[in-house]
């Protein structure tokens, strides 16, 4: 189809041009006169601001993104990634992942009736923030475990010093090895916790701000997005980690491999959709 306003071509049955945000026109069989596609068959939706939702280019682009066939593929992949572990007795289930799946399908179903509801996007923002908080808690627990392991290293240092000063002797070589092992494990845990905290801050933190700015700016009728470029980059990075995890379990845990592969494909598709429809934002 071609937009009558900006003359750009696009695909899909959307209510507004994904390039300029102008209403898309369609020809009626009776008169051949072009008329705007209806936004929805219901009255103008009113959200928590108490004011009617104003149509802006950002909402139009979000509408086009949700109606893209790749978004449907992403919903299917996310469903598979969260449903398959339920059939594996050695795997648990991801509550937050299930919430993401449910609201993705709700957004997709509502897109068939009209424009996407920004409140659904707000829920997704809340789920991303929950991931953000949980990863910080996990990083803190890893750091605490690392600090506890370091106590064994301190014991080894004291034994070694006393042995050379003649005040004491190390009982067995095993004591030394155990203490050194505790030092090494503690160091690994603390480094892992630091890496997790840094990645969480720059990855999920930026992604949360991006999703949050999407629904807030739609509600406030502001044509702007925050952290679009960095969100795309970090989603590709997360997809790489998911792909590595899938390859690591390909022999021992085939179901885990499929789950990680579906998660990787889902992340890549969402990143590509963000790049495609929000390319004009930084």
C-alpha cells in the first residue's frame, strides 16, 4: 500500500502510516471514495490520565509493529520457550516469562480490533523491571556466597603464616587445598556477581527505560523514545548469550536447548522489529 500523505509504501493492514502517522485510506466498493480506516469500533479509549488517547506517530508505529507477521512469530516462540519446560520434570517454570507471553498475546489479539492499548505495554515494562530487580538480588546472593567462601582463604593464610613462624603447623595438605579452593570459588563468585550487576544495569535497565518511555510518551502524546539504539544492541547481546546457552546443552539437555533456542530467536525478532519501526528514534 501507499500512504496518501507521505507517498511511502508499506505492507500490512494498519490504521496509520508507519512512516508519518497519517491515517491510512482504503477504497469502498460502493463509491470508490477513499476513507480513513477506523481506529476501533468502540468509543475513543480513555486511559488513566482521564483524557482521550491522542493519535501520534509513535502509536502508529507501535500499531504497525504489533500487526507485523514477525510479531506473531515472536509470540509463538515465546510461548514455546515457556511451555516446553512444563513437560520436563527437571525444569521449573518461569512466572515472569509466562506473564510476558500472556500480555504479548493480549496485545496481538487487541491489535485486530484497533490500536494497541498502552496499558498493556505498561505491564510489560513492569515485568522487565521485575527481571531487573531479581537479577540484582541474584547478584547480591552470589557476592555474599563469595565473601563467605573467602573466610576459608583467610584461615589458610593464617595457617601458612603460623607454620613458617614456628607457632603452628598445617595439619594436612588437604586443609591447605580446601582453603585454597574456597578462595578460588569465592573469587569466581564475586567476579560473577559484579559482571551480572553491570550487565543488568546496562541491559535490562536500558530495556526497561525504553519500554517505559514507549507507553508514557504514547499516553502523553509525545513522539519520542528513549534508549532505542542501546536497547537494540543489548537485545542482540542477550540473544548471543541465549544462543551460547543453547549450544552448551545440545547433547545433555535437548529440551533446554530448544527452550534457549526459542528464547534466542524471540529476542532477535523483537530487536529487529524495534530497529525496523523505531529507526528514527535514538
